[in-house]
C-alpha cells in the first residue's frame, strides 16, 4: 500500500501507460535493481503532459539521482534549452553524467553539485519550470528561493508531498519521520493558504503539488 491511493488503481494506471516502448526503460530497470528512487511512472507521464502544455525553455530540478527525470523531461520537448539539476551525492552525479552523455543531452542538461539550499541561494537566473524532488524535509525552506528563481508565469511541481500518506494522516506517521512530515505540511500550507498562488495537490505517486502564481490582472 502506498498510503496515497489503492494498489489496484496504481497498477491499472501503470499498465495503461505501459513500458513506454521507452528508451528510458534501461534507466528504469537500473533504478529498480539498485534501489534508486526515481519518479513514479504516472508522475513521469504527468510531467510530460505539463511540459507539452507549458513548453518550458528552462527547467530547474532539485534531485538528479541517475538523471532519469531530467533525461525524460529533455526527451519530451525539443524546445527545452537547458535543464539545471542539483545533486549532492558524488556517485549519483557520476552516473547521471554518464547517462546524460549516453542520451546525447550533455549540451542541455547540467548537473550542479551541492546541497540544494546552498546552490539555490547562488543561482541567479529564471526558470519556467521547477521540479522539486530532493530533500523532502526542506521544501518549506527551498520555496522562497524557488519563487525568486521562477518566471512570473512559471510552474513549480513538488514530488512526494504526501509522503506515503503520513502528511495527511497522523495514524500513518512513523516517529522518526515526524520532522519531515511537519515541514512538508508547512510547505503545503505555504503554497495552499497564500492567495498569490494557485496550488493543486494530486494524490498520485507519492503525492504531487503543482503551484503557479495567480494572475493579478483578474
Ligand atoms: C528522489 S531522488 C531524485 C530522483 C530523480 N528526480 C528522478 O526521478 O530521476 C532524490 C535525489 O536527491 C538527492 N538529494 C537529497 N537531498 C538533497 C539535498 N538537500 N541537496 C542535494 N541533493 C539532495 C539524493 O542524493 C537523491 O539522489
């Protein structure tokens, strides 16, 4: 049980998506064999959908791992000019760079080595899409930086926001996860209770939150 949705529902949706006849299947298999957490299949499909609607030119990702989601995003649209993706684990960075090269995206995807918070405080360009997928216990701390780096009409997609259901239900909370859960709740309150934003929280995968700035002209 994912704690978010029913297993039969996830299975049904994942079967519909299928194996993608996917060039990324090799990376998906590697992730399973080596227990590397990558985005769930239905989240991958959702991100592809958003990219095709939004058509971002510049993307910032928090959490590269083996480069799966950044390669997926880059393959989805030829219009993407650059993806900056932040990762602190040296081993992951090495594997991601190999994969990025293998898929021919070395001119578009740049892995930035470091702690998200440090890197975020130093970046000074604007992005059309920001994908948060690292440091679950710090999304609330990342948010002000991400908002500074987000184009006026940009989108933030945050993964794992329901964290195995714990964020929505006290009975599911494991004691050692309580700090992450509290901070994730804080993040969701920050993006949900502020009239300047429109946020939709979707119980998909481990839970995603999609945030945009409300159009002030309305
Ligand atoms: C869930 S994985 C990213 C998966 C990737 N987005 C994908 O779907 O292919 C999270 C990654 O973020 C990295 N990470 C976690 N906390 C971090 C932090 N505070 N700063 C930088 N990287 C971090 C981990 O080392 C891990 O590789």
